C-alpha cells in the first residue's frame, strides 16, 4: 500500500508541468502544378496561453519560412516573418493573401492523395519551445480557404 500512496502526490506534482497547447484546425496546402517549386500552407491556430510560432519545417520542402502578404503602394508584397504571435484564446488564421507557411524548393509535387505535413515550433511566454506536427489536407490548385 505504501508505494501507491507515494505515487499519488508525484502525479499531482506533474500536472503543472503539462505544456500549454495550440489547437490547429483546417490545415491545408494547394496541390502544385508540374515544375512548381513553392507552395503555401494554411491553417487556423488557437493557443491557450500567449505563445508564438517561431519556426517551421517540412519533409516536403528544403526550406520552410513564415511569411505575410500585404499591399504596399498598390503592389502585393510577401515578407518573411520572424514569428507569428498567438494571443491567448484568439484564433490566428494563416490564409491565402495573409500570413502563411511558405514551402520553398519542394522535394516533389504535392498531389491529391499525398499526405504532406509541417512541424511548427512554438515558443511559450516563458521561452520554452514545443514542436507540433500538423498534417496538411491537399486541396485543388485554385482553393482559396475553408
């Protein structure tokens, strides 16, 4: 009986160590045309604490970056981001024409029926990092969102 009594307090101590979480929904990527070397990945992210996406990787591409798109003097401009802030409880949408995950130098075409993924590195306010594996649904080349 004594070992069981010791285990219960240890379990209680472990609860505060559980990581903050990020809910990922509607994660997708457009199918690519022959020879296409880049693709955007899109998703909705909701964190249960203030966090930030600080990096991304994918076996589908040699280079993966966080990007934003915005109009600048009548021209659509894409810029690399150092991070994407995830305010506690607010859904942040990575979508066409806005912030997104950019897959660069694709290792092969992204086709319907494929199962590409990205891994997001998320930093909590205390500096701790966690990686989140995100499977991507492949959608038609002209897809624009949910």
